[in-house]
C-alpha cells in the first residue's frame, strides 16, 4: 500500500533502473502522486481506460547499486525541490544486480552484477527477481522495460535468433551471439511479463522472441524511443511531403553528454543506434534521400541536456533551393521518461484486453516500430497518433462493455 | 492555341500580375509546358481529375505596365536559363491597368491605373477585362486570384459589408469603406468567375460577398497563402501537442526584402497581415499561448529570399523547459506560386463539379481558412491535407461517373 | 566594518538599486567576499592597482522599497544556493526613495518616491543620501552608477543642457527638459562623486554636466553598458573588416523578458536605446551599412535570459554572397553586473590618480563611449581592451611611484 | 605580355591547380585585370608596396588534365557571367602532370601523373616545370603554393625529416616516409622559389626543409589556410577572453561537399586536418578547453558552399551558464582564393626585401602558423593583423628608401 492509501497494482521492472530516464520516470510517478507535477509531457493523461499513474511502481536492475536518489542527484535532471520531494521514495529504490557484457556494450561498466554465470542461470535470477517483485508488492502484473545503454548490433541472419527452438538451444550452449538485452527479454516473456524495448538493441524483435511472445500470450513493443531529433523528423517530413518540397539532403547532428552519449562513443553501439534512425525519412517521403547523414557526438558540458542541430536542403518549385535548420535544445530524460510511463500504461491495458505479440498501436513512441510479418512501419507522427487513439477508443469501448 | 497544339481552356486573371508570385506562377506554367521544370513543389501533380498544367493561361491587372519578362527580371526569382526559356511567353504578357487606392495600401504605388472613377465604373472596367480575356482566348472559364499587396484591415462590423444589399448601396454611394480588394472580388463573382484570395485583405470573406458567391453559384476560397513560417507552425504545433509539450511562448521573426516586405512596412498593412497569422497556434494547441509574438521586418539584402527565425519555449515533463529554434531560408515566390496554380486547378474542378460558396477543402493553402457560419477552421496541415485528398477522391469519382 | 574584519572603503550608490543588474552586482561582491564565487566574468580580476572586490559596498535608490533579497528572488538570476549565501547581506540593503518621472520613462513605475518636489529639492535629497552613506559607512569615496531603466531621449540641441550656466538656470526654473537621469548625475558631480552611466539616457554626456565634471575634478564615464549583441558586434565586425568581407546587411533581433524589456516596449525609450546601438558597425567597418536593422522585443518566457539572433549578409571575393548567423543565449545581468563592479573599481583608481572628466579608457564597457570634443569613439573591442590595459599599466606604475 | 600591355612579373605555380581554390584564384586575378571584380575579400588591396594583382600569372600541377575553364565549370564557384569573362584565359591554363601517392591521400585520384618514378626523378620533373614557366613567361620570380588535398600526417619524430642531410639520404633511398607535399616543397626551395603551404600536410614545416629554406635564402610560410570556422574562432575567442567569459566547451561541426570534403572522408587525412585546428582555442584563451570537439562531414548537397555550425558553452559571472551559437554559410573557395593571392603578393615583397625562412607576419592567414624554434604562434586574428601591417609598413618604408 502506498502513502495515499492506494495499493500499486502494476510493477514496472526496468533494465537500467539507475539511468537518467528510469530515475526520472520513477521520480515523475512519485511527484504526480504527491501533486507536485502536472500532466505536461504526458500524451495520454486524459485517457480514462488507462490506469492512473499512481497505480504503477518501479523496480529493476542496474550495474550500479546506488539507490535512485543518489542516481538522480548524479544525473542532474530533477531540480532541488523535486529531489527533495521525491527523495524519500527514491532512496528506498535500490537496483537488483544486473547482467552486463562488455562484448555487447564497451563503454559502460559497473560492478553490481548477477553472480550466476551461464545464460540459463542468469535467466533464472531475472525470473526470480520478477516473481519476488510481484509477490512482495502484491501486483497484478509486472511490465519489463529495457532502458539500458545500447548494445552492439547482431547480424540479421544470426541463426541463433531465427526461431524459438534454435534460441533455446543457443541458450543451453551459452552461445556468444546472445547478449544481455535478449536474456532480459526472454526471461520477461517466459514470466508472462509484457515487454517494451526502449533501446535500439536487438531483443523482442528477434524472430525467436516474437514467437515466444505469441506463445506466451504477452504483448510486446519497441524499439528505440522516439524523443528528440527523430521525433522532429517524423513531424516535419510529412509537412515537406505535403507541399512536395523535395529533400535533397538532411544533415542531423546530435550532441549529448550523459551515459547514453558515452556509450555511443563506442563505434559498434553507434552503428546500432544509427541503424534505427536511418529509414524514417525515406519511408515518410516515399523516395530515397541519398544524402541523409546522422552524427552523434559525446560532449560533456551538455550533460543530460541534449542538443540536436539539423540542416535540411530542399528543392522547391522550378528546382530552386531552400534550407530549413532546426536547433532543439532538449532534455533527453524529460522527453523519454513520460513515454516510458505511457507505454507501460498502454501495455497494461493491452494485457487486460488480451492482446499478444507486437502492439503496432504503440509505434509512434519508437524510432524503429516493430511490425508483423515484414510489413513496413508507419513513421509519420500524426498517422501513428491517429492509430494509437483509434486503438485506445476501441479498447476503452471493449473495457466498458466487459 | 498554344505552341504545342493544345488550346488553353482556363484563364487565371491575377490582381497584381506583375508581382513576384504571379510572374513566377506564369513562368512556371510555361516552363512546365516546355518540359523545363518537373513537379517539385506542386502538391497535386499526380491528381488525375485536375486539368493538366498547360490548360491554364495567365492574364491580370497591375499598377505597373511592365511586361512580365521585365517584371520577372526585376524580381530575381528565376535563374538566367529559366528567364531565357520562359521569356518569349512572358514578354507577351502585359498587365491591364489596375485600380489602387493609397488609403488601403500606402507603400506601394504605380501609375498604370484604370481611368474610370467611382466604384461602379471600375467594376465595369474589370468585368470588361474578364470578358475580353475569355473571348479572345476562347476559354471555358476564368478564375480570379488576388495576389496584390496586403491592404489595411476593415472593421468586422463595417455595415457596408454586412449583407449584399448594403454592399450594393455602398457601391452606388462610392463608400470609402470599400477598397480595391472588394471591388475585384465583387466584379469576379458578378461575372461568375471562381475567386481565390491569396492575400490577407478583406474580400470574398465579407458576408456580403459570400452571399453573392452563393447567389451566383461560384466557388470561392481564401485567405492569405500559407507558405513559410505559418506553414511550419501548422506542421510542428500538432507534433508538440501529440507529445503534450506545452508551448510557453513562440517568437516568430520574419525578414524579407521584396515588394511584400515593403508594403508591410506600413503599420496598417502589417496589422492586417499579423491578424491572419495569429490564431493558428491556439487553434492547433487547444489553449491560448499568451506569449505568441510575430514580427515582420523589411530587410533589403534578402530580396525575394525570405528568412524566418522562430524560437519556441517548451515546457515538458515535470515542468522542465526546452527550446526549439527554426531557421527557414526560403523563397517567398517559389513557395507561393505553385500553390496559386494548384488552387486554380482545384477551383476549376470545383466549378465543374457544381460547387458554390466557400471551398473548405482548400483551407490547407491558407493562413486564415474561410469557413461557413462562424465554424472554427482546421489549421493542422496534416488534417487539412487529408480533407483535401478526401474531396479530390470524391470529386474524381463523381467526374468519372458523370 | 564588514564580517571579515575589513572596513569597506568605497561606496557604490546605484540609481535603480532594486533592478536585476544592481542586485546581481551587490550579491556578487558578497559572494566573492564569502569565497562562494570565483573570478569568472570579471575582466580585471588580476589587476593589482585596483582595490579588492571586498573594499566596495552598495547602496542606492529605487522606486520599489523591497529589500535586495526580495528583489533578487523576483529577478530569478541567482540560484538557490547563491540566494541563501548572499541573503543575509542583501536583506539589509533597502533602497532609498527614488525620483521617477513618467514623462521620461512610461512603462516602469513605483511608489517609493522622494517626497521633495522641484529639481533643487530633489538634488538636495540625493546629496543628503550620498553624504549619509559616506559618513555612516566611513567611506573614502562614493561612486554613483546609473542602472535605471532607459529614459526617452533629449534633443541634441536642447538649450538647457548646452552649458552649465544654462543648466543651473533650468534647474531653478524646474525645466521639464531635465529628467531624473540628469538630476542624479548633477547631484553626484556636485558631491564630488565619480559617475558612470550604464544606461542610454542623457546624463553626464550633456555638455553642461561635462563642464561640471571638469570643474569639480571628478571622473565620469558612459554610456550604455556593452553586454550582449553589441559586444559581439564589436568583436566580429573587426574580423570581417580584417578579411575585407563586406557587410551588405546586418539584422539584429533581441528578445528579453525582464524589466528592461518592458521599459523598451515604450517607443520613446526604445528609440533612445537603438540610438546608442546604431553607429557601432559603421565606425568599425569604415563604411555605411545601409541595411543595419536592430529590433528589440519584450518576450516574457525568457525572463532575465536574453536571446540575441543576428543574421549578417556578407559579400566576399568576386562579389559572392555568404551569411553568418549568431544566436546568443545570454543572461543580461550576469553579463552586466561584473562590468558595473569593474567600472567602479577603475573609477576609484582614476579618482585616486587625480583624473577628471571623461575616462575614455573605460570606453570598452559601453555601447556609446563618451569622448572629448566630438572625437569619434573607438568601438573595436580589442583596441578598447588594449587602451584600458595601457591606462591600467600606467596608473599602476604611477601608484607605485606615489 | 598580357592583354592590357603589361607583362606579368611573378608566377604562381600551384600544386593542385585544377582545384576549386586555385581555379577561383586564377579566375579572380583575370577578372580583376578585366575590371570585372572589385576588391571585396582582398585584405591587402590598398597596400602600395605590393605588386598590382595583374603582375601575377598562374600555372601548376594537377592529377586531372582538364583545362581551368572546364575545372571551374565543374566546381560551380563562378557565376555564368564570370565564367564567360574569365573563360578565354582559363581555357589556356592546362595543368602539368602531377605526382600523387594513394598512400598519402586515399580518396582523391587522377590519371594525369608525372611519369618519372623515384623521388629524385620527380623532383627533376617539377624543377623543369618551374624553370620552363619562368623562362617562357619571362618572369622575375615563381612562387609555389600547395593547394592540394590534405595528406595523412607524418609522425613528428620521423627521422627522415629531422635535418637536411637525413632528408637528402631519404630522397636517395626513395623513403616511403616522404610524400608528395614534401617533394613539391623540396623542389620549390631548391629552385629558389618562395613557398606557401595552404594545406595541413607536412611540408616546409619539416625541420629538414626549414634548414633548406634558410640555406637557399627563400621565404616560406604556412600552414593550412584559415578561412571559415577557425577564422571565426580566432575572432571570437579573444572577445570572450576580454570579458573573462570561460569556455566550458566548444563544439564545431563542418559540412562540405567539395573535393576537400571527399578527401577528409578518409580518416587519416581528417586526423591531419583536425590537428591544425586543435590548439587555436587553448592558445588564445590561455587555458585548456577539454571539451573542444571539431567534426568535419562530407555532405554533397552543399558542394563548395561550406557550412559551419558551432555551439559554445560559456560560464559567466557567479558561475552561470550561457550559450553562443554560430552558423556560417560560407564558400570555401571564395574565402580561400583571395588569401592565396595576398600570400603570393606578400611573399614576393618578402623575397624582394631579402627575407628568408619562416615569414611569421603571414601567420594570420593560417590555422597553424609556422614559428621559428618552437615559439608559440599568435592565433588571435587582430594581433596577427597588427603584426602583418607593421611588417608591411616597415617593408614599404624599406622599399621606398632602397
């Protein structure tokens, strides 16, 4: 039972609980509960079919064993008043030991690790954490969200991920093709936990795990949260298309100084990240933009305050050229944390509604929306928003009927 | 008959034919006909129900009697090759004398004026021009488009515009409340010509003239073409709303050095222009942005190359602030001219389909879309685009059936 | 005697003590004394001939009677820790009643006024404040700095300011040509107080007052502190000149939301402000830039955080065009306050060195540097800096000798 | 004898004659001669001691054998009128075959190569070109300027470059440590030709070649022309230092789409380029800026129109943060070509004045100014400018006396 007499009903178990996004999300739910925050930045605040924000409670894994108040202080996202108000709750949140693999994410390290070695032993440890969380807090459901730093990519034709049977064998064999993100996703699905992948890492989108999500009847979504620059791209590109302004080139530069930025200083992780950013533009415009360049640079003075700078070369009527430039001084965690919360609320409704497998209605929250059977994803934000609201309306109606 | 053997079928009679937008539109249709331009910047290029671009022919009025090649050379919009290719056609286009009234637009002047004095005499002169145009070119239809410099505003409760009867009396009395834009619109409607108002001036949106458009069975649309900064506003604001990012303030600065910029250096004309820019944001966001500031400055070095700079103050999750800045280096006429052409093509289809009165499906091309009976206009570009395409699909189907 | 056992030696009496710049300066000196601030932003920190920062103590006049802690809290310049540390000192600083005249500054008002009416009575009240300040704090010297909101301009040929005799007669006659800034400056000079004008208002630069400063043997300087956009102009323009890049146009836009911004919303005050900004560019470049446009807009969301946006049109080799754009997200008071402190320290040294009249070596701190006998001022920042350091070196040498 | 009856007196032999900078410089001198260009962008236009622009004539080497009119057409720097006017002259300029080494510059290639193999044979070929140029055009002097694409760096302790004797032995042994830039510089100096290195490649700055320049009595200068972003850095950083605004970080992003940009897409060449950009900031500010990041990206839509975007994090009074952003839409060749011309004119004067070795007065034209004996170079543009003008004044006086 929490402080205002309501029992939390749904748990959110976060991979990377000590990170800036997760601590901001946990603090945010607490500040909402205390009446210290309004609904700014929460796109689904008015949707009645979703559970209230204070029905949710956080837990999770991290390679650092700092409690979340300590972590939040380090991230510098919350202001002094917010830290003071959410502090007592955050102080009680201490991450479970995590699995981490330097082969998959080089620049981030930490000592707070699961002792078990071997894939199966690690899966058991994660499953045990999830079960304890559910029992101790008396939860109806636990939702797993991956907010860890991006891992290196995995080849699309990796046989270990091709189907569930191969994956199980690869687990037994402690295959080096299987990294932490896949382990967490597998454990979550096996435990019947809805799963969201907010990172670009390969996880529930692997065919083997999709098979598992269908088999277990669990809704999943991902991947790579759409927050800053890509968000703007999916807002602006449809407008350019609407006016037939041709995009000759789009140069995107990002600078950020938080743990994500540091992780991206590793070339393999960067490649994985850029992969999810790439196809958005062509998909919306309907043609290939050959000169679409995306760069990400680690730049410490900015901390969690990300800065995106875009310059777009346009060709208009009679072949004449124009330029549009964007400069977004944004806050990574402030943009991402409310999406994490809304994704969890929607997955909870999906689970209650009996949905399983890929939840395409959540595609608007992701840079690389998962789709079934190789279907092309919709990237234009306004169409994604329409699809989400149509699903919510239908689900709400179904909930009322039921 | 034009050079490639097709007869033009529809005339576009422009108020302000010598301006940068009109000369670019006229040159553009010619360059398309010659195969010297592709469909960049033309949003309805693929719509089959619309007549081909080379079915249209330009004429119109201007206070300068320069032929359009001379005018185009002065505007500096077309490049040398384009001027050379379109030159022979443009040279043959020489504006009819215009009406102009320094009481309504102070900073722009010219000597090429209709000699007739008095409202009725001027209307007769305009009507005669329209009839001659139709006859001499063997046109099915003439569409009138106002591209003149913005006039000062007219009070919303001006009795002379309240209904058609009052307007007719005010015309008889040579009322000083009636300016050139109203005279042109009245003459067009009386002649049965579809009418589009690409300027912020009061014209077909006056109740008296709406009554006339219904009575004459003529489609009308307006007002104030949505090209640069306001276009971006109606693309970006829906995206901010979709993420519940609150707009604390939006500062918009425009600098431009063409004839429009000079006209706007007159405070009354500027007030009229800013009026049509103002409500867009509140309408899309669903709340009042108190600190929405729009400035327009005449700055000669830029010529027709407009520059917009916006800075947007956002409040996100947990009340934290972010900034988004836009810098649009655009070309006024290159953005506007194709819209003029597409509006004319759509009005032609509307007329063929028997539409009369306000054409709301064209709202996406205007900063202040006209709506019937005080209905609130839709400003979000993607919704306007959906509405236009739905109308085009229906009209196309009807055309096929008929 | 202040808290660390040193007696303050020099007073700084500020016109507009409750404003953001003055409260920041007063807090800054206190934070330096407490060791809570380093020398960032203080250009003369290493100059030995100048007195230490903790030799200075603040007092002054304001139309608001809020103590400086209350004022600082309202301005939102200091962070929570700084407010806590400087609070006890700021709380004891309460402005003396001020003179204010709505004829000279319309948008700013307050009730904390000197009761005396008539120019002479007001001068007596100001002089009494200065004398009391000196006596009670046991000060060697009091320096007066004008930091009030800008007043409307005064015609250059106003006879009342032409010479000291005329000015005295105009004072006797309570001439409406004499506004508060002149009253304060006159009182300061009569009391033998060095005087700095950090505002664009006409004050010690009037011929009558220059005559008085010479007669009284008092050093003066001004006017209009060079902080944000004009500072950058005087840094960048010399670089453009060095490369013979011709400035075809320079468009400068400022948005700010503090009390200064509000005052500038009055057209007369704005004209006065723009006047001091105007000639800088031509003077540095050596030719007239016809398209030099400066705009200032009041925009509340930014508060004390000023934003300047400049776009510069350049012509390079072979007449080819380029653009340079600047976007300065700066803090008005953070840039201005340390200059106020350094100006006071330098005026103190000047007074000790026996200097009188205009102190041209301080020109680099001002947008419109005062010069003797109609000499053209130097505007290039690097030359101004060289001149200041040459003077400081000479004055230091003289001080050592003496 | 050229067309207006003057004989050219000084030759400029360019390594990379077909590049955008060299063709623009050659065209520029021709357009100046024809009166088709004014002195915009030419910083030393008014210096009387320098020879007139039309005293100079171009020739040089390139891996492409296109004549310069063809090359200029491809670079897209000159407008149609300029191409037409300079065309006849440019058409007659056809590069000599060049030496090129894919080991030193991977992304640029061409077939127009000196057939000679071996270092000594290549040096002979270059020397023969220089002698023929001088004789055929009847020139007093030939100046060699390196404008080729940047080569990969050479380790600072490479023994082959340590002194002239080692270098001669390495030449004899066809050492792979010696790349094209060194070969050209050696040949130039041996022929007594003043030499300027406008690229970041290691050339006359190698100790061996400095020894040779002293021995031969030849003036040299370099390296890496200071045109766009670094130019601005050396203009703005001194202004920040003057106000004690601390630079916490400076992020510099460059996008360009010309041949230089393509060459920089090779990591080794990029490293070499970034090396010359790096130390500028620390040197001017007087402290180490740890977060100084410079990126360069190849982005085709921009062609020769380079774009630099900088964001600077500043710490001001009381530790408060501010940001300054620069966006420079510039033209690489338009900025560089006039510097090449002015460097040649100054080297000519230096040679006439009997100067030998490093010409430090030319440091302002370079990102990494060469200095004697490990002295730290001056980077602040205004000090460099003062030094150059002081030297010119002295040299002019000496010339008058002589």
